[in-house]
C-alpha cells in the first residue's frame, strides 16, 4: 500500500536534491567487465527508484535465477540514449538491459540499438502486458513495458488549499508567474495537452499548419510560468518551499514528497493527465540475451507489477484484469485509469523533432 516505505522515499528526496537527480551514465562504462560476464547489468533510474527496484524486483529475482542481475543507476532516457548510441557504435555496451521512454525506444530502433526477439513464445508472461506497451519491428519484439507514470497538476497546499485539477489553469491569470512546467516539448507534452483542451485532440497534431495553431494557443501559458525545468529535483525543492507553488510534475514523485511530509498534492486532471511509459530494451552488444529475457519475463508477472506499483506509485503495465491492487491503491497510482488519460502523439516528436524544437524555442522559451 502507498505510504508503507517512507524511509526509502525520504532517502530518494535527499539524494535527488543533493545530486540534482541523475548520475552520468559515463560512470557505468566498463561495469559489465567489473561485475563479470555472468552478471546481467540493468540500467534503472536512481534514488528510491533503484532502492525499491533492488528490494522488490532484483533481490527476489536473484533468489530464483541461477545468475545474478544487478541494477545500475542511469540518467534520464533522453540523456542515456545518446550515450548508448556511442557505446554500441564502439561495441562497448555499458549495460545489458535498460528502461527507455517510448520516444527513446523508437529513436533507438532507428539506430538499431535494441535486440529484437523473434519468438514471443520465449516469454511466459507477455500475455499480461498491455498490447500497446509491446513494440514490434520487422517481426521481432523490440521492447516490453516496464512501468507507466502520470504527469499531473500539483500544488503547494500551504499556498493553494483547493486542488488545481484542470489544464485550463495554465492559461488562468490568477496563476501568473506561479507555475513550474517541464521545459521540453518532448517531455512536457504541452502540445498534446493544448490539442486536447482547445482543439480536436491528437488528430490536430498530424500536420504542421494545425500544430502552428496549437503553438499559438500554447503561447498563452507563458505569463503564468515562473520556471521551465528540465531537472525535476530543482522543481521539487521550489515546490516544497512554495517558491514556485504549483505546476506540472510526475504523480509518483509528488506522492513520495507527500510521504516525506512536504505540503504538496498531486491531482489527476479533469481533461486527462498525461500517461507515459518506460519499456525494457536489451542493447544489441549484450551477450546475455537469454538472461535478459528471463529477467524481463519475471518483471512482467502480475504480482511483481503490483508490488512495484505499491512501492513506487508508478502505474502497472499489465491489463487491469490481471492486477490484484485494491481500488484505493489503483486510484492513487492511476487515477481514473489509462482510458481517461492523454497519451502523447509520439510520431510528432520523432518525425518532426527538429522543427518542433525550433518552434518550441520561438514560441515558448524565446
């Protein structure tokens, strides 16, 4: 149940603020050699995320397996991807397995970074994973869902007592100079939010002329923004201190902060919170393909997914009929569920990456 593991979460918060979030992946180079060829190295996010994964995924897995799987802290998927590209090109895999964002999975596929599994029957537990979280390419499986998370509206409750639970707040003058928003088009998904609130949703993002209209509407949020952030830890601290008393943030992180006593609240949004996911990928340079398959298959078990959701506040990637989470816990991690969420139109950030980033700088940041 949420709230059972506050010690680890407090450690996470202290670690996040002290280190500025992530540790450079460059420090991992060569770790496979250090740990030995029989150790499966798996890149995960650091802090409490790694602590909980170690306790509830790696340790029980190692009790069953005849080889060792070990977590290694990594930076965000966007930062890690460029380092994986260099490492794979030099045939020096820093890790065997990693968790990648949806955009990262698709970009890595374009660079042939991931191993493809030809036979889905090699996995015993793939049947539990939502179909949209299994990425196939050229007849093979490239990635399997690991965890999902929601981007919610959040506020410091000592400044705003009432929940802020509509994206329209981003355009509301009463919040002038008081909001913190994610600073990239491809991690804030503000284009998707604007398209959902003011246009016809995802279909609006399928051509440049319509996206230009979305940008023009989105420009209306800039007066409310005090802080565009890329480092979550910086916004966490400003939110806690009420320096920036509201904004958008991952629901799981906000719940961790609340466990730690911070006066903050995460609100699932009326028009739909943003749902994003991370997936398991295996680098093509890994020699431990079968070991990687066994590890990923274990992580797909419903009871493992439920345990991770209870302790990380992330949403499980299994179909709901396979989950045994009680209603209260499920609502805490997934709100009204994925059917009510805004799922980003990822094609926009892949096929129009350069153009979107240029327009983002001009309209939003510039």
